[in-house]
C-alpha cells in the first residue's frame, strides 16, 4: 500500500463546515481571531508531521428569503471571519516544514495582485505555500458585496481557466528561476531573464512585468475540489491535489478515475495528481467512549442552524420546500456539490443530515485501530493518495486523531514519520524539484533560457 499524505482542514471563523459546535466545552474555535490559537494548531500539525494546514474561506453569508437570519449571528455561523492569507502569513515564522494552503477566488480576486501575494508568501516560507483554487460558488451575497454580477456555474470555470493562464505567465514566465544574482559588484538581476508578459483573455488582461521574482516553487501547489463535471475537467487540467467530499468507496473510486482520466486527456501523468478524501472521525480507546463523545458533539448545537447553514452554501431555502421533496428536483448555480452529494434523498433527510455534520462527511466513530482500518480500506479501494482531516471540535478532535490514529498508521507503514523533501510540492506531489512538473500546463509558460 502506498504511503499516504495528510492535511488538516481549518477555517478562520468560530464554526466551520456549516455546523455550530462552538458551545462544546472543548471547543477553542471562538478564539479564532487570536494568533496564539493559530500557532497552537499549526504546531500540533507540524509535531504530527502532517503535510499541510488547509485554510478554507468564503466571502458570503447565510441569506434566507433575502434576509440574514438572526441565528447566524447568535451562533457565529458565517460571520465574522479572517483573511486566510494573513493568517497563513502569520504562521510562516511559527513553523519550519508545515505546508500552508490558502483559498483564493478566481471570481473575486485580481490576478496581478493575487500572484504577487502568493509569490510573496512562497518566498517568505521557502516554498511551503499552496493555493486552493475556488470559483466562489457558495453565496450570491459575496458577489453582491463586491458589486459584481453573478456568473453562472460553468462560466465561472471558463473565467477560472483565463485567470490561470494569466497567473501562470506571472508565476512562470515573467522572471526566470535564476534571474536574481544578488551580486554586489554590480548586477542584482540578469535582464535577459526578466520578461514582459502580455495577456488579453476573455475575462482578464495584463501587460508588463511581474511584480515579484520567481519564488522557490514558482507556482504555489494547486489544490482544487470541484465535483461537478466542469469542476472535474478543471481539476484534471490544473490541479495537483484534488479534494473529494467523501462517500462510499465505490463513489470515491469513480471520482478518482474520472479525474485521473481528465489529467491524461490533458497530457498529464494521471498519477501526478494526488487525490485526497475528506475524513472526519470521533476516536476513543473503546467504542462506547467514542459513541458518547460523538453524541456530546451532536448535542452541542441547535437544529435551527441547519436551514440558514444550507442556504449559505447553496442559496436554497429548504424551509420553503415540502420535506418530502427530492433533492434531485432542486437546482442552484452556487455550490452544486452540496446538492449532488445527497442524490435522491428528501429535503427532510438533508436537514437532519446537515444538522449532524454540515458540509463535512459523516464522521466515523470507533477505536484507533478501527479508524485506521477504515482509512486503509478507503485508500486501497478507491486509489486515494491521502486524507484531509476535518475536525469536529478544535483542537480536541485533531489531537485525538494525531495522538491515537496516526501512530497506528505509522506502525503499518502508510504514514510518514518525518518530513520528506524541502518544499510542499516535493513532499506532497513527489516531484524531483520544487517547481511544476514539465507536463503541467503551467510549465508551458516557463522561460527556459
């Protein structure tokens, strides 16, 4: 069995994943706006040799029938939150090896400024930065806040393709990898290795010179999680690490194959993309303790959050539908992932399910050995490369996982006991150098003089 990779899902707000568990006595997420909270989480990850800390993000907020429900404020469901890029920047100096992955929107960011931000972080971290590429489909409220028109689902991916073409030119083509000489005898940079870029795409335009020199990785490691057909096409073309939302082994295996097929269709090595499944668990020395712990987590939140929370992710007000309505009859231009995942379940089923775990997968409950068995079975059966651990309660859930489950996985030889490689790309993707593989589309923009 292949050696697996691991990341921790986090969110710079009181709650995450559409649930409201901040009332749980062990939760420290209400301190998300304090630096010591983030340093603590990052050091837990690095001590456990997790490959990266993943900082999710969303610009929108819950909006039900044109109104933000009071319960969203009461429970800290959707607001306030922090900028993940600034949180990530603050953690660079508190860590040495841990990868830091930040979410950035191709709909709401400006490519030129965004490229500078990512390269700045990659320089300062010595090549430990990843970018979770999102097209921002969680709420119409986000585009309203920015004063831009809502863009249909598939067109957002067309827009994202154009965004990527421009930032690849800035990441890979504007400055060559060894353009900086820093020679105090008279030459800081070689003019022959600095190039003017020109981009006139259907959505973005830029002419001039890149604002930041080539960083240790050039392009940050590219993460993506779209599960629609168009999202899988985008991921197969651009992604280096793709997140899957969980589910049965058969479902995951089908998604893995579809994305690897897309990679091959784009001239890429299908195995160069790392497929990681979301994974949650409640673990304890005995099954009885684990079940009791899980029930206490469920009891910590109110079911009234579910309607507002689901609307935040999808734009759909489930309270306006008959509980017997099939989810397959509903449509949204926002997060289609959170509609499609429920297949032919009813609205009533979904509200009950969403209260239990929101956007995250249903947690596995068991002993350390049982949880490790499940992870190994999933990885082998679906050809997964690793897992994105999504905690229910922070930091308790993460500590339980790294202290009880990770040692079992290491003993089985499927989890690394130390960091391998200097950059995030070398460790996670397995490249021989920190930069994009030659078969990646971004590498075609690279100046090779």
